[in-house]
């Protein structure tokens, strides 16, 4: 299990109406964007270019938790 899958399992409760596969994809996108700039606001801006701004994955609490968990898992 890679770190994105692990973190997605930890955060799935924040997006219970979404499939785990979708949460994994979102965490991978967050991980990709955090390498360029770890600011949650920057990541949010990048995600809303391709995802709905209403999606749970583009909300700051989800992004902050993902960044924290990804950093701890590195």
C-alpha cells in the first residue's frame, strides 16, 4: 500500500459519500501539488481548476489533513 492509499483510508471519513478510489485519486493530486508549494491555499487553488469547488477534496480541512498525513508518512 502506497502512502496515498494509506492517507486516503485515514481521511475517507471526511468524504463518506465518495468512493475510496476517488479519495485516493484526490490524495495523489494533493501530494503532487504539495511538492511545488505545500500551502493549503495554493493546493486548493490548483484542485479547483479541475475539481468542483464544492467537492469535499477541495475544502481546506480535507487538504490540511491530507498534507499533514502525507508529511508524517513520508
